């Protein structure tokens, strides 16, 4: 079985992050990239890294998740591993998640299990569920108007061909990263995982979820239940309105989306803007961030706000 290293990006972590580092260290090498956490939080992470025998890279400031992931990937490459596993700080894998994902990649049996095309697997991810009562199952499959949550019937299969994989728990062969390229640092945060997966798919790779590999994850947002919706709406902070609006424009202009997905994302962006302008709290701040995000998306201004 090939070797793997996990890249964990931290920014203002809490006590759960130490448990994540220790859980991953029992399964593979671990590289923690800190994106400018406050001294007290960083000291706790450094202590967890020492206990786990992991490596810590301190960036000193918030450089964005894409840049931090790329820094960690470069360190993992120097370790000589075959695979890199990306992880957010607010996830927790089961005891055999990494081995299960590596096995799925090396057996390459996703096509039979998912009715896929038989094209090579570019990355594999776990069955992600929110770690709270009634939490969402975060597995996304192709639908006509874009990625949608997988059905219970699809999740009952050993593997699911995915529209894209969330970064947390995503296992990527180093050779695929070399071909597809690194994470797009212009996005800074939001849609970074989606954009990379779309690039990989354009090169003929498939994204596969192994439902036997489990990952608990926390989105960390407040939720509201709107009339007519079965799923709650996650309410991001105002600054995320900027990045989600801008980066959705980037995606629409990237050439990576089929026309029907572009239509779906235009509709999604309109709904997103309406909700944050009319329903969510701090509406004036949200409107300002949305307007700036739309402007910078159209002007092609990437990086931090």
C-alpha cells in the first residue's frame, strides 16, 4: 500500500483540532500549516503537533486556505509520499479512513460500484456527515443544474461517483497533483476544492466517494430553516459573502462549467444574494461585501479581500 501524508490547515483552531491531529497521526504522516492563529491557539497546536510526532509550518498571517494547502503539499512531496490527504481543522476521521481511501484508489474499482465511465480516479473522499443532530451528509453528485446532495440510495452503495469532493478528507495521488496543478490561490477561500476537482475532471479524472470511509465534519455556521426547504440554510459571516460571490463569478468565467451548471450557479448566486440582502442579519454589511465580490469577480481580482 502506498504512503500518505495529511495536510491540516489551521486558523484560530479550538480543542477539537488536537484530537484531529492525533487521529490522523495514528494513520499517516501529518503536516500542520497554521495560517496566522493567535499565540495562545498556536501554542496549543504546537503542543498537539509535538505529541503526535507531526510537523508544523507557521505562516504567520492568513494567506488563504489554497496557499496553505499548497505549502503543505510541497512539504508532503518532500517526504516522498504517494498520496496527500487534505483536512480542515474541524473534522475527525474514523480509525481506518486513510487506509480505506488509499485502498479505493489502488484498487480503482469505483467505476463498477458507481456506474461510472471507467476513467481513472483522480481523487477519493470519505462519507462526510456533520457532527450534530440532523446534520447534513456532505456528498455531492452530478445533477442537471449542478452538484447536489447524494440520495440515501446512492449513499447505500460502496462508492459514489461525485461531482466534486470537499477538501476535508480528500486523498489525491501526487502524480495527479503534478498533472492537474496546485490549488488556485486566486480563490483564497471558498470553491477552492470545487475548482480543483473541475480541472481534474476536465483532464478525464473521476472523483469518487468511498462510503466505507467516514469523516465527521463541522461547517461551523449558524443555520436557519426557510419555508419550502427540507435542508437548512447555512448562514456565513459577511466576509464570506464577498468570497462566495466573487469566486462564483470566477467559476462562471473559468470555462470549467458545462452550460447547464453555469445556469444553475447563476440562479444559486441570485438566491444567495437575495437571502443575505433581505433575510440574514447585518444586511448592510452583507450587501457591501456582496457588491465588492461581484465587482472583483467581474474584474478578475483574486487573492484576499
